[in-house]
């Protein structure tokens, strides 16, 4: 839980009430490689914190898997639209490796918001996720193929080392052949 608090609280002022409450409500979960945390059409009831392993969010368009993002250790993820609006998910969330996460259910998340101190924690958690998404989108939409790859190397070197080439290429919006040429130098 300390890693999660540190990720969210950039000032590193650890609030032990928050840590204690998170320890009470968080559920450790293990997923095998290729196992789904969330299936297409399923309602998302959780926010996850990735302790170890790798997870990808993707959808299928015209029979082709389109990777939205790959998550590695110490990242927070969910399917926001489904989680917030109680809609069926439009994406899959799948473990790319054997993966350990800690989850907070939607009902526990909503209960956290009843306490002002916890409400601030929830706001900061969601704010951090949205800031990351915004940064990734801007960088991946404004750069050429090499610039996208260099951005990913800088922001998520573990993804470059561990993810499948096809998943990386899809996430960057480039072909595997282009990605291979960029990697060769």
C-alpha cells in the first residue's frame, strides 16, 4: 500500500489513516498470463494497482486487436467509462504475464468518498491517472513513429523490454515492420 500512496501523493506525506483504510478494503489478486481481468461487455467493478507483471487494455476493430495501453508495475488502471457509468466495457483488460494486482471495488471506492480525507485521496488517484492518459495521448498523437517509440522508451522502458512487439506497435499506431526498423536503429 505504501507504493500506491507514494504514487498518488507526490509530496510523500503519508497519511496512515488512508494506508490503514486501504489495507482494510484492498483485495490482492493473482492472474496468469493471458487471463482476463475484464472481458469485453462485462461491467467493470474495480480499480487496480499493479504490483507485478504487465497488463494491456485493448479492443477489437474490424477483427484486429488495437492496444490502447500497456501497464507495468506501480500503475493504476481501470476501464473508466464502465467503472464510472456502470456501462458494459468496450475493452478487454488482459494479463500479459503472470500478474499480481491489488483491487478496490467500486462499492469500496464509493465508501472512501464519504470521508473528506479519503475523498481527497480518491480525487488525487483519479487525477494522476487522467494526467498520465492526457500526456500519453498528446505525445502519441503529435510525434512521428520514431518520436513515439522514443517517448515510450523514456516513459515506460519496462514495456519496451517485456511486451510483445505487436502490442507495442499497435499501441504506437505503427506497423510491426516500422517498429522493427526503428529498433534496429
